[in-house]
C-alpha cells in the first residue's frame, strides 16, 4: 500500500471451517496480489458457522449427514465448492477431515493475531490446517502450532487458550455482527458502509480497488 494513499477498512466476517470463506479468501487474495497498492486495511471478524457446536466438536461424517441428510445431499453440497477450488488451483483434502471443530478458540487466536498484525497469516494457517491437512483446529496444541508458524508466541497462545481470556469478547463481537444483519459468511464490509456478501470473484475486487483509486468501477449499492 502506498504511503500517501488513503486507507479503506475491509472487515471480513468469516469462519475458517466455512468452505465459501476459503474460496472467498482465495479470490480476494488474487485481487490484492494483482493490485499491490490497494488501499484495504483487512480485519478478520469473528462469526462462527456453527455457534451451537459442542466444545469437543463433532464427527465430520455425522455433521455432514445432519446438514445434508444423505450421501447424495453431501455430494451435491460439495460439488460447487470443489469446482470453485479446482478453478482457483486450491487443493482440498476433504477425506482427511475427521472432525468439525468448535471454532471459538480459533477466533480467539485471530483476535490476538490482530493485535500482533498476524491475522491474515493465522487465517491462512487455520484454513490450511482444516481443509488440506485435516487437523483439528479446535485443539489448543494445533492452534499454538499455527500461531508459531505465523510468527506469534505459540507457548503463550496455548497458555491463554487454557483460560477463558477474551472468550466473551469474541462471542459478543459475533452477537453484535448478527444484530447488525450479518447472517452468513463470508460477508465483507467496505469502509464500514458497503456490504458485499458471499465469495466474490477476484475481478469484482479488482474493480472495487480501481474505483477507490478513482478509476471506473462498480456501484457497490447496485
């Protein structure tokens, strides 16, 4: 981002176990890489896909059957995600996913990562751990390893996760988002004003960035 350029907030409500958040992040990443002078100040905001998930999580197969009824429903739900991932060159290893975790602690980690300027690295690590490595991101040791890889103090993170530090703050932030009308993820809020729901293509983000730079672009209210 150029030093003399305006800064525009981009708040992203997302959950690392949401497949469309993974796709949406990949599309956004492409746009930002193609516009290195983009004005966005990106903040990942907490929003759990499954707020009622038990703290121990749930077996992946049982979770998918509960949501989509049978194998036919699961295949139909996964197809567009896998097609989008293939188009973007993302490798997903759904067969490796054993459990769907409670992501409250993952969002606590993201909360701390924001303080250290490591949020996007941590979100990337969380998504890779879940979608490619089949690791349980509800476990404190896994989250500590992800924090370490992102340049944070993993031992400190593990100690914090053993407490309830900032748990209420994360849940309250999600509650506030729901009260403001955020009902699904990913949801992007540009400049605290324009709401962009869903996994949008890189081309749309490129146009938004160009518009913010004073070039022709889309009407975000359209």
